C-alpha cells in the first residue's frame, strides 16, 4: 500500500462522491482511472481517422474566425 497526499478540497469531493454512492474512495478513484484510460485508448484508436492534421479544435475555430473577420471587416483577429 502507498500513501498519496492530495489537497483537502479534492479529498472532500472524493469523500462526498464515495458517501453518495456508498463506495470506498479507492473504488471511486479506480473507476475514474478506468474511465480516463478508456477515453485515452479511444482517442489513440481514432488517431489518423481524419485526413487533416488538426489536433486541436481551437485551431479550426481560430482559422474560421480569422476568415470571418477578414471577409466582414478586412481585419484579422
């Protein structure tokens, strides 16, 4: 067994979830880690599905807004 030190606010949140679900804090953490791992695996599996190299949606939003401002106002954000 290993000890882990976390901030009080996070510990309180974990304890509240555990109390509400009638589970141990360790079970809650294990569930969250499983979920995180599954999501990470899914994103890895999706890598290369799309032809573009955009890895961050904010990039496309920024490009779209730049195009809009140039067209409407002759400006770049």
